[in-house]
C-alpha cells in the first residue's frame, strides 16, 4: 500500500490527504484531521465529493493534475463540511503514481499562507492576457496599415500637382513609423534553443557589457552561490532578459552607485504554479532612487517608460523570455534599494512529480 511508504506525512504541519483513482480518501494525516475536525476513520470511509459536498473546483483540480501528470494548485477553494462554516483553502494536487495506485496527494493550506502564490498567479494570467491583447491589436493595426500605405503610393503617382506629394509622403512615412513600432511590439517568436549553462556565465556576460557601457563610478558586486547547478535554457534570451533589468538599474543610478548580482538555490519553490525541487534565484539589486510610484502597477507592460527616450520594451521583453522558460520576475523597490528577483526552474528528473 502506498501510504505505508509515506509515514513522514504524519509529522507534517500541512494538512495532507491521499485519494485513490475514484477520489476516495485512502489516508489523512493528523494535521488534516485537525483542519477538518474529523477523525481519520470517519474521513476514510468516504469520497472527497461526499465529504466536502460538491467541491467542483477541487474535482476539476484533481482532473487537471491527473490529465497533465503535473502538480496543480487551486488557490481559491471554499469547502463546507456538514453544517460548519466554509473553510477557505488552497489545495495543491500532485499525482503520486506508484504503479498499482493512481493516487493523488492533496495538500491543504488555509488561505492567508498562499496569498503570495495567489498574487503571482493572478499577475501571470494578467500578463498573458495583456500580451495576447497587444499582439492581436498590433496585428489588427498592421493589416490596414499596408493598405493605407499602398493607396497613398498609388495616389502619389496620379497627383495632378507634384507639390501635393508632400502630403502623400507624410502618410507613407507615418505608416512606416507605425509599422516599425508594431513589428517591435510583436516580439520575435524565435523558438528558444535550450542548452545547459551556468547562470554565472550569463551574469558575467551582463557584467562585461555594463562595464563597457558605463564609466567609473559604478560598482558591480557579485554574490554568487557556487553550488547553483546549471540551468537548461536559451542562453541568449536569458542574457538579454538579465541585461534589460540590469541596464535599467544602472540607468536609474545614473552610472553612480552599487549594482549587486546575487544568486542562490531556491528549494521546493513554487514558480508559475508548478513546484520545483530546485530553482535558480537571481537577484539584481541597485542603490538608485527606486521605481516611480506611478508606473509600478504596469511596469512590465510594453511602452511603459519612466525616462525620456525610453521605449518601454525592456522589461516587457525580459518578462516574455523569463516566462517562456517557466520562470518569474518580481520586484521590490524603495529609494536606495530596488531589487528584481528572477526565479528559473532547474531541470530535475522529479521536479514535476
Ligand atoms: N532599477 C530601477 N530603478 C528605477 N526605475 C526602474 C528600474 N527598472 C526599471 N525602472 C523603470 O521602469 C521603466 C521601464 O523600463 P523598461 O521596460 O526597460 O523600458 P525603458 O528602459 O525603455 O524605459 C524605466 O523607464 C524606469 O522608469
Ligand atoms: Mg530599459
């Protein structure tokens, strides 16, 4: 029996349940008995649906985790047990396929513990939706633009007075300008070319570029965790993402201050909804004035810039690349200390189990 292999679960503070293929409870740990105020014997004689009266979201989460053979976290679960007031929980569902049993491990957490994860997931969904919207919009603008430009060109040839060509030329030039902008918004969809490399190698490249770009006055400190395993990713894209973030930091400090490049191994990290045994945590810290309050909420949107002559594409592109690799970017900022934290999964044979 599978549960015999998991005696350590009894000691966990997290409420854990193991259910079989038909969602019947096979095992509950003491933390789960406490949380649901029901004894193991009582819980074990029933199915999850029966115990929680419906629980469509939980059922859907279990179906998803099973269908995709991956961990899935439902962040907004309301479970009612009999006459008790509803419990507000998050639940991480993980398939634990042990040959004979297609079991699922359910980890329940009261809602406040998962606020951070919740926020992260909301942001991720929002970003995906925004990017999709921008891409669609750019496409929709590009198509008629070609028509407008072509028509202006035809018109230019037929004009009775050549001086009028000044106006058609404005149409053509402005159409070209818009076209170029739309092309930049439709970030190149080159497929990532993953290979194994050290994050430190990438950071050293970033450091070299920044050194070459900035005169004295800028101090670059390195705080590398030498035990950090290599990551499998498209190195050029990762360098580009890190460079975009670090370059902003240097610009914000106006070439004077301290830039810190820091790495750590993150263990049991939940990144973009998935649990990873190991992840690379890369932090880029500057001593500049901080991110302007007015743009914080939309910092990663394209065309959002806080400086003259900025394109506002740097962070949007960085985020696209990092997300494409299953990673996340977060930031924290106050005058004197701004930090961007990038998490990237480290491939691991069991990282999705
Ligand atoms: N480390 C930082 N410190 C202060 N402001 C920052 C920092 N990083 C980004 N920003 C702000 O975010 C804006 C958007 O950055 P980005 O997307 O790279 O576009 P751009 O650099 O072209 O303006 C910047 O213009 C700047 O105002
Ligand atoms: Mg920038």
